């Protein structure tokens, strides 16, 4: 066992305290207007093993037990030999035997930019540990999952954290959370090549196994449908936004290291991959999460579902004028504005003697950063006197002057 003299480690302890304080500050900023009273922290199996072991190493350092800390970080490296942050911490612990160290990553053998990336990873991982997820609350974006949506993915870009929620009889329940790496230039993707991670409501479009990818993407990838309908309306472009793994020589990447994708460790990607379903699993990427009690969403959810039902009923009634009142002045189908859409509906409905519309498997998500915008997707069974079809439809509803109206409608 290696013992450390107190004068050699005093600066290490000050460093860890500084990082921990920075983590707490980041936590406070991320919480924004959240309630001041913190619910109990939920730990257990939800914390990935390597991260839990690393946090234990930091705890031993803070407790001035550097011999034990060295043992703990060596355990990390035995299981995860490509964990570069753990190597950096081990190097500092060994160096502290011979001279005081003044910063995390006290070495001249690693480029300064790389050291800063590893320091950022340490800060983010400590911030994740400091954050006490509200155990009795859910992200406000999850208004309603349909029965086949067994899980939902929420990415909190402020905390570099991906959350997995399970659909438990209609109520989202927390399953686990994972550290993620995001775009080099932050979030809010606008155009191809800007190296930013998009914010919005998406879903998984494919499952790409390791065999079809280069080593850079690790154990696999799950593309999402960026740009979605709202992105295109806003003039955002680009493509190839994936949830993917890490290269074989790297356990995890720094917090800001991707070209816009959401990158996880390979073990974590494999864990969430068990719950991913193409075209079904929602992936919501938000710049911070607003946590609310599930019952706080009841009124908003019911308002939106009533709006959908009223739209469906008025469509069936063949009262086209009333039906068209459900569409916002700024409506666009992607190819038609409201005027063109209205004229088409008037012409089509004039040739029908009856219409029946059934709407099933409805999902409802509030759009991140837009409390007045909701994404509603459902299976539509349409029958009329001269045409019948089934389709999966997606609508964007906007609340203007206290009323919900359709801003976009099209096939999902």
C-alpha cells in the first residue's frame, strides 16, 4: 500500500474541492427555476459501474485517503483499461508521492487541449454525481406515451446526461442515466457542418450494428430523424445525427467532442440499445430538463387530447369550415400553406357523402424550449364514401391566444 505525506497532497485536495464546487454551481444553473427543496437522490444500479467507481476514487481523495484512492482507480483501469480520465487521475496520485501537484493532469506529456478536455470530463461527471434527480418528478416533455412506446430517451445537454424512462401504465418511470458527449460547438444545430447537437423531439430511425460501421462509432449506432418537420420549417439542415458508441481505444469522449451526435460509452450504448425500437422510441434532446410531478401534466395533456378529438369529430361532420378552424394561420404541410390546404379540403369533401375517422395509439410530447408547441403522433384509420386508407400521422399543435391549433400535418 502507498502512503502519501500531507504536504504533498494539500493542493490535490484543494483541486478536488474546487471541482466539486464547480459541479454544484453547474447543478444550480441547470436546475433553473426548479423547487429549492431537493427530493431524495436515487442511486443503485442506475449508475454505470465505471462512473460509480471513479466517483468513489474522488470521494477517497476528498477524504485524504489517497492510498485507498489509488487502489480504487486501479480497479477502474482493470475493468476499463481505455478510460483515459482514470489514467490521468492515477498519474496524479502517483506523482503526489514525490512532489506537490497544482492541477488535475499535472503532466507535460499530454497536449494542453487534451488535458482541458479531460478536466471538463471530470467536472461534468462530478456534476452528474452532485445532481439529485427529483425522484417524484418527470420531464415535462413526456405528456403521453402510447402503449407500444415502452421506453423514452431524454438527453439533458446541460448535464451531458441521457435518461431512460419506462412507460409504466402510462406514467414515465426513471430507469437509468448515462454520461454522454455532445457537439464540439454546443447545441442548437442550424446547418450542416456546424458541429452542434440539435434540440427537439425525434425518434429512432435505424439500428446500425458494429459490423456495418467503422471503429469510430464503437459498438453501434441509432440514427434519429434530424431534421424533423419543425427543423425544416425553421430552415435547419444537415443530416447524420446518431446516438452511437466510442472507438475501441477510448472508454468515453470529452463532454464536447462529437460532430453533433450523442456519443456514449460502448457499454452504455449496448444497455440502452436493448430498449430502442425503430420508428417507435422517442428521443427528446433538451437544453436542460424541467422536472414536474406527473399530475401537473394532466390538464395540458387533456387540453391537447380534447383538441385532437374535436378536430377528428369536425372532420367527420363534413362541416369543412368548422374543421378548418383547427388550423393555425401559419399552417404548412411542407408543400401547402393554409390557403392551398383549405381549398383542397373544400374540393375533396364536396365529393363525399360521409367520412369516418378513427385515431389510435396517440403520443403527445411538449417541444423543448417551446411551451406552446406540442408534437402529436397517431395511427389514423380513414374511411369515406369514395376512399379509405390507414396511415401514421404527425401533427404539430401551437397554442396561440389560448387556443391549440395545427401548425403542421403530414405522414409520420
